[in-house]
């Protein structure tokens, strides 16, 4: 958005004020819909940034969640650790003449022991946590064709394998999507407690205006 004409940003800000939605959520939603409407164009072609920058932003957000969980002394198994454990288990099986098993779905964090989370007067025991560096848009179809469009199906797979869990959205989630996830036993959390300095610093390096305002 930082490369768009100023009048366009003013239009979006005015629309945000009418429906009472933060600009960060609106711009994340805008990105979702631009990609949905242009499925045969790359991120770069759509002028939404370089994939390397987008992926690094998401990675830094994941790291901030990991740091928070470790600060709370919550034993976690990261996605990398889950894969390493699986490959090691398969190696041992092959040594004993047994067949290897396919890698199961790997959420961002499996919890060694389930924890109880209380948020917005709701209480739930969670066994896994997934983090998403975007706004959870309920207006994106559940079609597995995008990061947003696969949330419900992927969450159901995690739920069936590991039990109830939680998803942390960097910019929150729409009420409809949150309700659907809640019905599945999935808590919807925001990024409020996380330390986001590294994420913000990186975002300012590629999608901020001259005044440092982040406009992805």
C-alpha cells in the first residue's frame, strides 16, 4: 500500500472509520482479496511485496510467539523438532526392518502437556498452537487455495489428531471465522502479549512509508 497514490490510502482510512476496523486489519484483508481475485499472478506481480520479505515477517512473528511461550516456561515442541523426532523414529524403524511412516501434520507448536487458557471470559484446554501473521478473514472461501482458505480444514485435522488447540492471529480474526473455529474447539487469540519489536522492525524495512508507518 505504501506505493499507492495518497488519495487511495485516504479512501481506505475513511472506509475503516465508517465500519470501525483498524487500518492494519483492513490492509491485511485487502491483500487476501487481491490474491483471491488474481489466482494466477504471483505476490511480486501483484505488487504485494517480495516473497522473501513476507516469509521472514511470518517467521519473526512465529519466533515472537515461541519466545513468549518459553518465557512462561511452557514446554513446547516446535515444527522443526516434530519433524526431527519423526525422521529419527523412522530411522530407528528402518534399522529394525519396519516400514517408515508418513510425516503427520505439524502445527507450529505442540505442547508437551496441555495448558488451560482463559481469554475473553472463555476457558479452554489446548494441546497445540498455530500462529498466523495476518488477519483471519471470514470473507475468504474455505477452499484450501490460500493460507486463509485452508485454516478451517487444517484446524480440523489438528483437532482430530491432537485435541483442542488455539490459533494466534497477528491482526485478529473476523467474528464469523472465530465462531466457526470456536465450535471446533479452537480458541482464537490475538498477538497482544507478544513482543513484536523484531517483526515491526522488519516490516518497516520493506513496507513502510517515509514516516515509518507500516502499510503492507
